């Protein structure tokens, strides 16, 4: 069984690497086309390139989700001492740059005695997912507030925004794989 798991992990890593390599080459060529390096393109052609670049981004998200699923299947979880504020700031900066056409304000208001926590590095993805959902479901200006305090031996972090909220009938599925609060099924781990 161990040998099979190692072979599957190796095969998955090689496949992921190869797909990302080809995707990078395709994406680079599409970006050059979009920039007009090979000549001017009509608006319809530019729209096709933009949609294809979006699909490439989705492909990379799917590969990342597959990696995360494999990590969750592992028998051990890797907990490390993590500086929480820099992790939140990194996630906030990435969301702002990913949605640079949006007016996004993310305020980080943790109690001063919170600096390090003991957590899995995948916590970063939780912040990214929550921030991304806030941006998707809020009108500009998007205002996100991250607050935190210690409670006994735990750190409680709350993230709030001023979006339209999640319908009551969708709240039960929030922490399920491949589910979304929208009407369609999700394509990733969501908040699982």
C-alpha cells in the first residue's frame, strides 16, 4: 500500500508539473498575442484570448485544489509556528492584486498580544478564500475587517464584510467539498 501511495504521489507530481509547464507556455503566448506582439487583433479575438487566460487560471486552481486534497488525505498534519499578521497581510495583498480593478480595503485589527499561532500553512488558503468570496459578493468599495483575540489557549479570528451575505438555506453546506453558496456546484475545496 505504501508503494502504491508513493507511486500515485510521484505520478501526480509529474503530471502536475508537466501540465503547469505546458500551461505556462500557452499562457505566455496568449499574453504576447493580447499585447499585440504579433500584430493587432480584433476585439472579438482579444475576448477569446481573455476567456482562455481565465480558463488557464481555473486549471491552475484545479491543480492546486488537487494538491490540497492529497495533503488532507495524508495521515499527518503539519502544524508550524506561524506569524499570523504577515500571513493575513500576504493574503490581503494577493487578493488586492488579483482584483486590481476593484476598490478593496482590508483592515487587520488583531489584539496586540497575537503574533504567533500554531497552525497548518494551508490556513493561508482559508484567508485567501474568505477574502476572495468577500470581493466576489460585495459591491465597491469592498471593506473587509479582520479582528482577533485570545480566548484561553486559542486565537479567535473573525472576518466580516458588508456583502449581501449567505442565504440561510446555504449555510449548512459551506464547509463541504465542491459546494458553493451560489446555485451551481463549486469547483474546489471552498471552506472545507
